[in-house]
């Protein structure tokens, strides 16, 4: 597979911005980009809790797509910020359906990476009749083994220097369960305790997201607004097993049959190791499975970016 070309499409501004009020006081920031009469697609960001960025619009040809992006509950420009109330996988799936209905879309391409791949798969398995195509990257199935690998032991063997900073806010007596130790601090009433934990949690992710260290990625993850929602919401989801039954996304992968799809995975992704992408490939063999040989986790790694844009260009032709 050629991974050398395919730059992001030039930045565009939304042609429509919506605030959609859902339940329990949540208000979702939703934007539409590209052509109002284009091929409908929805971008599902990572985290959970990371929010959308303008650069995410560049994975889709604005002359052919009607692209919908939204900040999931509690993050980005959605309100209230960093809220854990009524914030579960199934709340987010209900939100995606609400957005689809509000915008009058029958079927759309669903695109998601990392946690976005989790949500894309869960949505497609629940509402396959509304999914025209599926593009997923950096596969995260939210299994306990995956979460333990990154937050307890596994990735720590590859990044022992960065791991020390991740350990720093947690006393040695609590380090046998890092997830719960972080959770207790991220819901602490003391803002300073919450922010110290949030910055350490988020920076650990930012430092490990790319094959070669990228200061811009690390700076984004260090931003206090991003760090607080990312850390709080991720930890909330992970202590609750992402509100999924064990191995649910693989168990229910038969619902994806007949949906054209592309799976893109960086060979050296150490946040979401390739085993999960391989398991999905085995459970959903009719999807095009692409391993990028010289990439880690980030969607903006050159080879991954190239493969994702090639996938959306392909579906722009096939779904037209």
C-alpha cells in the first residue's frame, strides 16, 4: 500500500452550526461542512472526551461530502464541560441518532478512530440500516485487557520514561489499581487535585500517540481544557468497562455484514495495539484491512492520514 501521498483537504469553515439540546442538561455542538447536498458522513472523535478539531474536516473532500462533526457529551464546545452525568456509550449512540434525525439524513458514512472506532462500531452494530459505509482507525474494542495494557502494565515497558510522569500523582500504595486511583482524583472536589491528575493522564496519551514524538500533539493534550474533559470522561468510561458487555463489539460484528468498510491500523500503535484490529478483521472479513507499516496511533501520522483519505475518496465515488 502506498502511504506517501494524500494530504489533508484544505481547511473549510462550517456552512451550518447547531446546538442540539438532549437530556440531563447536555447541549451538543454540531457542525456541517462541505456541500449541503453532498454525501452524508459523520466524524466521531476519540477519547472519549477529546472533542473535534478543525483539522478533522480535512479527511473529507468538501466538494463531495456533507460532513457532520460533533463534540460528544462533556467535551469540546458541548456543555456542560467535563460532565459525567448521563454520559455513557449508549447516551452517545442515542445522540448520534438524534443528530441524524434532526438533520434529515437517512444513511451516512460513519468515520471514527481510537474511541471513535469503538463508538462507530457500536453505532453500526445497533443501527446497521443507517450506515452506508464504515471507516475505522486505531481499533479500540474497550476490552479490559486493552485498558490494562495502557493504564496499568504493558505500554509502561515501552515508555518507562513517560510512565514515571504518569505515576507521579499516585502514591505507591495505590499503584496496583491506577485506574481507580486516577478516578478518585479526577472526581475530587479540589480543583487542583483534579487538574494535576488530568494533566498527567492526558500527557501520557499525547506522548505515546505518535511513532516519532510530535510536540504539537503533546501541546494539544496538555491544554487544560482538553486534559480535564479527556481524563475525566475517559477514566469514567474505563472504570465502567465502557458500558459494554465483555467482547461485545466482536460478538455483535455479524451485524456489520453487508456494510462496506475499511479498517486502518498503525503497525506500531501502542495506545491501541494491533491485536484488536486483527480480531475485528477476523470477525468482519469483508472489510478492507490496511496495516500502515511505519505508524503509531495518531490519525495525523502520514501513512494513516493517507490511508484514511484514500478510504473517504473511495466511498465518495462508490456512494455518489
